[in-house]
């Protein structure tokens, strides 16, 4: 199974509050993992990707950060949320040499 | 990153075939062409992918132009459950894929 677990499914947070979204994956070890964000009616924006424990690459400078403390755990964090951080956050893993993505069910974050 | 271009929206009647086009004129020789679809409030779902040859699976067919600068996702008989946003992306060696806004497919009964 290449299941991806994301929680929570929905989250409402006040501006300035911290954030922690967790993604855990099953299946083969040392997967490439990704965090994407999707604004309403738009495509997916790549935020971070990781090729291994402790290895994080940021695609978009912002007040978000990511960490990978374990092989199958990928965490998205923020110290102080902004209104513009609202969106649908998706965790994904990459499979095989042709790079097929499997996505989690996502977290819908609303910052108020 | 290599980019793709898709129409914003398309409509189809139920039980009829649907051809969803994608242009990727800057594709490199090692880029795979992937298609995903996304239902409301769900993560994207893999549909099909290919490199050079046309591909078929239980969900769809992928027709790739000889010069690889365009491709077409073919749904042979659209159903109401096929209504979704369809994304065509290029999977590069760097492993970072850019998802554009996709094509919103509406299926009419």
C-alpha cells in the first residue's frame, strides 16, 4: 500500500497563530515527499519537497517551513499564520522512475 | 520548469468520448507526460502517463504526438463521475512537477 495520511481534514486558525500539519506515508522506504498548496479554483503550487530525512528544499519563500524528522513523516509548519496562508494543503509522494504522484486527502486551512 | 498549456474548460455529453488536449512545446527528451484528475475537495488522482508511445489503461488512453510537443487524454465514454479538473504535467528528472490550472471537464447527462 502506498497510502498517505494527512490530518486534520479541515482547520480554522486565527491570524498569528502557529500551524502544524502532519503527513505520514506507508509503503517503500525513502520516498520523495512533497507539500503543495491550492488556492480556490487554481492549480497546485509546490511549497516544499524532500528526498530524505532532514533534507528539505523550498520552492516558494514565505512564512511556512517543513521538516522531515522520520523517513515516512513530513511536517508543514508556521510560527505565525497570515490570511494569505489559507488554502488546501496536499501532501504527495513520488513513486518509481517515471515519477507518478500519490496524493493525500488534503487539509483545508482557513485563516481568520 | 517545463510548462503545459490546457484549455480552461470543456464540456461533454454522457456516454460520448472526450479528448482533452495538452500542449508542451518545451518538453525535453526525458520528461514523462502525466495526467491527473481532481474531484472537489480531494487530492489529485493519477490517471495515466507516457513517454513516447501511446498508452492505454482501464481509465483512459493517452495519445502522444510524434514530436512529443502535445498530447491528448482520451476518455472513451464519459460518465458523470468523470467530471473533474484534469491536469497535464511534465515529470522531469528533478522530480518537481508544476501543476497549472488544468481543464475543468463538465459532463452533461
